């Protein structure tokens, strides 16, 4: 396990428990006590965790919200790989609009410290940049969902109508040949406003999202400029995406990382790909 992967896992353990004993971290991560101490020193410098006698305390470096607590373990290696690939195509000096999805949050973490203007409706994302002097931050207002920490509704939409950003980064609850879906009606309307504000639209979604419908259609596939997904995306879905003239970026997963087979969701058979042409750009 690489250092950054181990530290991500360490953060996850401390975040969920609030406090984790040193012996517990050694056991869970399978490394020496001295390695854990070095990791905790590094994470304390970042303000993510605080070392105490015999363990580490959670310091709010990651959100304590139902959305994150329930979804973080799911497809997490894929989400992090996708985030890293998406961050590569964002250039310093851009104005970047980030929504409140868990994969988008991982993108945001990788953008901290870069020279960017960041616009977001997500309190967890905003918290990452609030004390970052190298980035400018604009937080959209409105009703705050207690489950996700996301601002949505007419106030957020009104402000978005006045803005133009270089790049919007969106997540999705589901993707079919029809387009992107979201499970929350008000959030879908806010994401549509985000699309209208964007010069370029990047969607970050792991392969488990394909073949799934949700409550509301956010946009057609051809409204997306780039879609970043993991290697688990089937050839049929790759064809569907590229046939819609969307640039597909495939994120390579770390070795020995398993990804659920795409198309396993029952809806996947109901939305077959519509073309066999198109090109894929590998990571």
C-alpha cells in the first residue's frame, strides 16, 4: 500500500470513530508503530488529525455527514483514481465550479493549494479552501441540506445565473444513454444552473453508476464535454459515451484493486449502447 493510500485509509478510520488508538491503527493498516506515528505527524500538519497520548483524534478534515459516512467505503479506490485523473485536466488559473458529490469532494482535495478560483455549493468543499490563501473561494447560498451539506434552491440558482466559470465538475447518481440523473429534484435544478454557467463540463462517476436511472434527468449525455470513469467501465458503455461526442478519460486503478462489474445493476440491460464507434483516451 502506497503512503498516500495508507494515509487516506488512516483518515477514514479516525473520521468514522472520532478517536483511534495507536495499536488499532497498526493492526488495521498492517504497518509498524513508527510508520503510523510518521503518518500522524504529516496529517497533523495538514490539520486533518491531532496526535494524542496513545492515538489520534479526528479534526474535521473530512465531512461528518450522512452522505459521506454511508458512501465513502463504496467504490472508494475508483473514486480516488477518478479524482486524480480529473484534477490533471484542470489548469491553474481556471475558475472551477464544484458540486457536492463524494467523488467531486475527492477532486477538491487534490486542488487545494493550487492557484484557482473555486465556486461551490458544498460546505465540505468550501471548508477545504476556506483558509487556503492560494485559492479564491465563492460559496453559493441557499437552503442547506443537512444530509449532504449542499446549498440548493432558488437563491443558489439565482447567483449561478450571474456567474461564468471555466469548468464545472459534476457527479451523478446515475448515467444511462439518455444522460445524467440525480435523486434530488432541487439539487438537479441547481446542477442544471451549474451546467449553464460552464465553459466546460466534466462529469466524474465510477462505473457502478452506469445503467442506473434516478428521480430526475439533469442533462443529456451530449451536454458533457469530458467524462472521467474507472477501468471497470464496459466496452459497451465506452462506446455509448464516445458516440455522444463526449471525451472519455479512463482512470487507472492501483494494482490489485477490484472494481464491481459494470452493468450489474438491473437497469443496465434496459439501456443498451446505441453505437459501436468512438475513441477512448486512456489515463
